[in-house]
């Protein structure tokens, strides 16, 4: 196969619609894809368009290649060597389908002849894919915004639930402190038989077991304690010894020991052997 014939086969094998224009913008050659497109779109013979002035068609706005005046100017600039290459995209819809093309204008690489090559490439699959991607991104954005709104609503709901839970815990602790403990402690300290005292101690311990799951915050613990017990608990939490606490509060060492014992009982530590300061430090 001769070189010229081989190049012709190559150009005719391209999917792009290729036309070669002379320095006046007249079509001097087109490839098979160009001619097939012209034939399929109802153009009369000759479908090779040889002899038609492409520049004149663009100048009058008769061509479908997007902004025809811009293309006319770009072809002139490529012909004059002012522009190395020109590339644009444009829609070319038919009554039955949507189509998009890219237009590329490059110089004809021949020192003796001043021409340009115009190539129209069908980019419809790319444009449709981009449009589908755009729609999917918009849908994803809508879902993301909806999810964010749901998360905010859920967060607010959880915060309300947490506050309700804390308020319930505080009411339970306050009721036990105000409505049960004072009377049980008063009854235990009165003249009772050993069996009766044992029963009251059991009741106090059980109340401690009821309250202990709620005692994870200092604010709740403080509801259960007397003012002096709060002072002792604060100093214990700071690492003060019983003697140091007695000196700070101006009370006897036995009084501090008594309060520490009451603290352990109220906080449910009497039977598990857990260190009082370690427990106080663990509270939020």
C-alpha cells in the first residue's frame, strides 16, 4: 500500500469528522466520517462538501458548531499562525436525540501549503456521563444535607434524653435523701433492739445500692450528702489525710472518721472495699 493511500485509510478510519480547509476556508478534503454524518443528516450529494466555504458558513452563523463567529475568528488565527490550536465544545442536537461535539482546529503541517484541519468529535457519551454524575452528586448532596439534619435532630433528642435522665436521677437521690434517710438514721440511732438496728442497717444498705448506679456525677452525689459531708468529700478528693481534714474543719479526728464512714455507706462503698478517694476522683 502506497504511503498516500495508507494515510487516506487512516483518516477514513477515524471516528472524528475531519475536513481540510485551504487558506480561504474552502473545504478541499473530508474523511468518511464527515461524509457519513452529512448523509445521515439529510445533506444532498455531494456529501463530501468539497468546494463549500466553511468560513463563510460560520461567518453567517449557518453552521451548528456553537458560537460560529468565535470559530470563524479562531480558524483565521490558526491560518495566520497566531494561534497554535483551538478547541471548543458545542451541542448539536437532532429532533430524535441529544448530541455534543468537540471542535478542534489545528494547522496543516505543510510548509508549502497554508491550510487547517477541522475535526468534529462526538463526545455525547462523555457529556451524558457528566450529566449523570452531576445529577448523582446533587442527589448525594441532598441526602447528605438530609442526613446532617437528621443527625442534628437526633443529637438534640439525645441531649434532651440525657437531661431527663439526669433530672430523674437527681429526683430519686433527693427523695431518698429527704424522705427516707433522715428517718431511718434517726430510728437507727434511737434505743432499738439489736435485731431492729440490723434491719435498719440492711434497709440503709439497700437504699445505698439503689442510689449507687446514679452516683456518677458530683452534682448528684452532692444531693445525697449533708453540707459537712460535702466538705469532707471535697478534701478527701484533694488527697487530704483524716488528720489534715480535721485541722482544716476544726473538728475532732473521730468526727472525720465518722463522716468518712457515712460517705462510704451512702456511696455504696461499704461492702466492695473500693478506695473512697479513687471513687470520688472517678466522678464526672
